[in-house]
């Protein structure tokens, strides 16, 4: 990368893009975990993620305004809004888990 002056002149911009990309990748992994929990409630195998909107609309148990919040999670301009939104969805999903299942470690991780 040092051969390209653009990268050396705009290192801050490159770092910002890398940060946004790595954050988005992390949020995608967290959303997959949320969806795995929600599909487990329905005792349904995880579907192909391509049809996410259609399939999540049929889930009987999910956080309020789930689809809209997922869209907002990936379209929010500010990184802070993405992080906060993701943590809220994780906490609300864990709140739906029956008390007979131990979620204490997961709850501590998302506080």
C-alpha cells in the first residue's frame, strides 16, 4: 500500500473505512446469533439469509419492530447508533429466552 500516495495521504480515511467495515462484519455476526436464537424458538432450521425479510416476518417471537430495526442497524450513518442498536436487539432477544435456559453469561457480555 505504500506504493500508492493516496493511501499515505489519506491514511485517516483508510483507517475509518477499515473501522466501519470491521464493525459491519461484527454486527453481521451478532445479527446471525440473534437470528439463530429466534429460529430456535420456532424449532426451525436457519434459512438462507437471502430471504431474511420474508422469513423473519413469520417469526412468532421476536423483538418489537424487528425488521425495521435490522434495516436501521445497517443503514445508520453514525457508528454509535449501529452499536447501540445491535446491543439493544441482543438484550431484547435474550429477554425472550425462557428462564429455564441459562443466559447469564450472554447477558453479562451485552451489558
